[in-house]
C-alpha cells in the first residue's frame, strides 16, 4: 500500500470514528443549479456557511480553511454560470477579483460576508441572462471573440474573419439581433468590465483604462460617463465594496 493510500485509509477511518460525512453531492449541486438559474430565493434557501459540517477540512488553520473553501465555491459557481450562458470575460473577471479579495481578508467574518456577496452577485447576473434573448451562432461567435479580446484593439474586420462572414453581413446581422452596432457593443462591454473592476478590485482608473485598451485615460472617462452617467472615480466612490476586509469595515 502506498503512502497516499495509507493516508486516505486513515482519513476514512477517523471520519467514521468521529461520524464525519461530506455534504451529499445532490444537495451541493442543487445549490449550484439555483445559482445557474438565477434563482435568488433558491440560493438563499440552500446556501450553507463556509466550513460548516460536511464541508471537509482542507487546513488546520481555520481562516485558511475558509479561504480554500471560498476559492472552491467561486470556481464551481463560475463554471456553472459559464455553462448557463454567462460571458466568459464577466465570469472569470468576477472570479479573479473575488478570490483576490478573499486573499486579503483577515477574519472569518470577512470571508463569510464575501462568500454571500459573491454567490448573490453571480446569481443576480444569471437572472438577467436567463431573461435575455437567444442569438444566432455567428453573433454568439462574434460576442465570444469580443469577450476574449476586450484588452486588445478589436476591428470589425477581425471579427468577420473569425466568424467567416463578410464585414458588412456580420455588422448587419449583429445590429439586427442585438439592437446595437458592434462598436457600441464593444464599448458597453468594456464599460461593464470596468464597472466590475472598479467595484471589486483596487486597480486605479488609469490601470483599468490601459488594460481594456481605451485609446487614452480621457477617452475612458468620457466613454464610461456616457454609459453610466458617472466618471470612474465617482462610480468607485459610490459602489466600491469597502466592507470586504477588516481594515475597511
């Protein structure tokens, strides 16, 4: 018997001795399905605190154990939401930013608050998606290309090449189905990503402007204000989640 097998056998024995059981798969996946469906009531009903009975022990350090469970939860929520139709750029941006916030938490209460906030934010976004509109394959492909390249310059020619259609045809099709031009859609998605980064990260507006390939800081400010009615600084002051870490609570 290998060392790993010995340790696994010993762990199973001690779990039986102390009557410890992991949470049933059905119960766990039911929770993630409610997130995927955007069902806030179902999520709240089935959400259990991090580190509760049946969650498993990943570290002897209680705070680190909670953080590990937080990362696992966010990773699974992210994948369920992408499967349910959430834009990959949105899902993975939220995931990265939430995990970065969790890493900075210095108490169990802060991690628990962040856990609830993250789960409900993903659920809320899925609710909006599930009440949206279905698009044709070329338009979905165009959207995917945009999501994957928000941090680079994007041309309609490149999108047309990606979906194997002429520039004029994909432009007309996109406008017909989505209701806005490709250039407007790109600007809106960059602003939405910037909103997430302003709310959930410590990146400066200038860093965000550079990351999202705005031509200049002033262009970022004017575009952001056009679609939100606020400057990036005004948005951050109003919506930044300042209660996530102990030194800001």
